[in-house]
C-alpha cells in the first residue's frame, strides 16, 4: 500500500486525445516514487477506442465480476462513494464510471479521506485497470478454444509452469514452455517443487489438480512425470476469478485468471495470468504480445 506522499501528482489520463462514455477500455500508466520526485515510468496503452453507435461488440461480452466493497460479494458492478477533495465526495458506478474514477485518482483523490477510503481508492484503480486490460479491443473474437475448460478444477499439467519445463531440452521451442513475458507469473515459484530425478517417490502422490480454485501441496517431479502431494498447510494459490476476453486482439478468445498466493509469507496482491490456445486439444500458452496492467502483484 502506498502512502499519501507517494501518490502521483500527474497522470497520462489527461493526455488522452478523446474522452466520453463510448470508450471501450482504459489507459494503463505507472509511476515510481523517488523521494518527492514522482517519475512516470509505466507504459502508455491507448485503449480508448470508440464503439459504433449501435454498441456492437459490447453486448456479447461475458460479464466481469468484481468483489463488492465492504461486503466482498461477487457482483457485475458496484457503487462506491469516495473523497475527491478534502471536503468533497463523489459516487462512482464501477466499471461504468471507470474513466471518471481514474481521472480523479490521477488527480490525487486517494490522498483524501480515511485510511479505509484510501485503500478503497486503490481497489477501484485496480478494478478499472483490469477492466481496461480485458476490454481494450472492441472486436469480438471469432475463435474460442478456452471457455469449455474447467479452470477452477484445472490440472497443473495444463498450466504453463517454468519448473516443469526446466529439465527439457530447448524448452523455449516447446508449446507451454516458452519464456514468460514481463509481469506474467510463473506459478511454479509459488509452490514447493521437488525434482527427484530417476527416484521413485515413497509417498502418496496424485495428479496435480486444483479443487474449486484452490491448490496447496508439493509438486513432485520424478521419472514418471509430475505428481502432487496434497498438504493443506503447504503454500499454494487460490483462483479468485476467471474471465474471458481477447486480450491481444488476435481473434482468439483468451482466459484471464486472477489468483492470490497462499501461505504464511505469501503476498496478498492478486496476480494476473492470461492463457490461450489455438485448437481444442492444444496446450495453453500465454497470449502473444500480452501487455499486463500495472498491478503490484505482477511486478
């Protein structure tokens, strides 16, 4: 959590050449605080693409769920009243008012109010950046090979993991083993991963599979492949949302998993893992050219 003296004093939001409610996605920006000097270091991703007058391309989208402020309930949108100045508050409907919310945030609104309200500003910022990441390409994808898969009960063998590929020869040329783009999390770094080589494990192991979005345990790699030893006290991760969109504009539907690490010393900031595949039986890979929003967990 950033303190009030680390808040950005300016933003690229104000540099947009056009604004208005007919915008499909938001702008992602990053800042770094160096004492009193705030230096913008992020990237400028222009996603404010106007919709057609009919709104085509918006109605067929799969709904995006958010955690409602204070209650935590999963909702498709939410209202939140936040301070925008020392003695002024404003009601925002998220995600419909994301453009206005991001503009207020960029003007330093998150320095006002109580500590709880300041934290809520950062939640709104994260939700709006995520919304913009998903929907910055207005054209609906024409190919879908991801939505039929049960990602809440996914097998880890289907998820790109660096440690699983480490023993392979020239792994970068193997689908699912390509290098991770900047910011994309390697889930094997969240798990105890044991390579037993040619040794046969003397413990009870089973296929590595999430259960209702949760995986906790040790990953055992041996001569027969990858197995898991379930352990509810071991580190792991929990998938908090599964969303679908074409995040790189290539015409193929992608899936975006938001997850949080589990464990005593694990960070609690959500990670964003986008995945795709180009045929029904293909392996899942990170979409080519993926540019993630600036979220603390993925840094």
